[in-house]
C-alpha cells in the first residue's frame, strides 16, 4: 500500500505515524482498568524517527520523506545529510545541529519535541528496553535513513502430533 501524506507538517506526521502503527503487530497487557498496548516496534522510536525526518530534512532537495515497511524492518528515508558536523559516532551523545530552527521551534511549542537532541537517544533506549535488535542510522549521499528492526516472526513448527487429523 502506498499513501501520500498531504497537508501541513503536523498532519503529515500524524498520517505517517498512523500508517506505520496500523501495520504493526501488538500485544496487550492488563494491569489496571485499561489495557496497555505494546507494539512490536517501540512507539516512541517510530515517533522520534518520524519527527527527526520532518524537522531535520533538507527541504531544498525536491524529494519526499519516505517510509517503507518490510517484514523485518521499517525504513524512514529523509532527504539531506546530517546538518552540521555530526557523524554516526557522536549521535548517541545528544549533539544536534538545527537545519530548520523555525520548524523545530513550532514542533516544540506544539508539544511534539521535548528536548532538542534527545530523539535518537530515545529511539536507542526504547529498543534496548524491549531487548530488540539495534536500530541503524545510515548517512548516504544526500539522505539519512533510519532503520527500525521489527520483531522477527517465528514460524510455528508442526510436530507429529499436530499432523494427525482426528475424525
């Protein structure tokens, strides 16, 4: 399925988040009167990766931000390289440079961004907390791709007793 997210940046963010979440497996736990959902990919990781793609992308490049959902991963592709002197080694340190300070300010004032530089740390921490494979951040020529691994579905093996058909 392909979806074009349209409208303002907030609407696009919400449409993209809904698109991803509607295609993920989830489990439920009941600890109080209301159940709580646990997605196969941490919801905070999806949120932060999408926000980073929107807030930090290079809008001078005439290409869309893309989201691709595969059986084993979600890829969020954002036009432009890292803003400023960032590299893959210092991302965990919370260092950030703003390419789009006005967009960042608007998202922060609207309550979408809490603390600048904390998004990637939240992604990595959420994966660690759920004991999942590490996400990857890949910087290519004029793009940054965030790869969020999905929980691998184990195929149920059929035992001899399950092959017997009782009539």
